[in-house]
């Protein structure tokens, strides 16, 4: 799911063709998430991807699909 999301974000944010592989520094970042004692969650992976995109000045596309927010029970 995250590969599909990453491809969607990358494809729709820049008008130039993207490489067919994950950029090396992003791959290292995602692999580092798997090194932790606890398994990485979807939120962990998305946070890492989002930070990587922001660090490379990739703007968020308009209309990016999102899941409904989880509402906390008080």
C-alpha cells in the first residue's frame, strides 16, 4: 500500500519522469524503520516518507486522498 501511495505522490507532484527505483536515501530511511525493536506502523512509514518529501521541497499535491481520521473516545 505504501509503495502505491509513494508512487502516487511522486507521480503527481512533479512533472518530470520519476526513476523506476526508490531513491537511495529514502530506501535507507525506510530500512532504518525496520531496524527498531518494535515493528514500524503505517503512520511511521508515512511520517518518514512525508519528511523525506518535505526535505526535498516536494510540495503536497492538491486532492491527495486520505483516510478518515480516527476519532478518540473520551
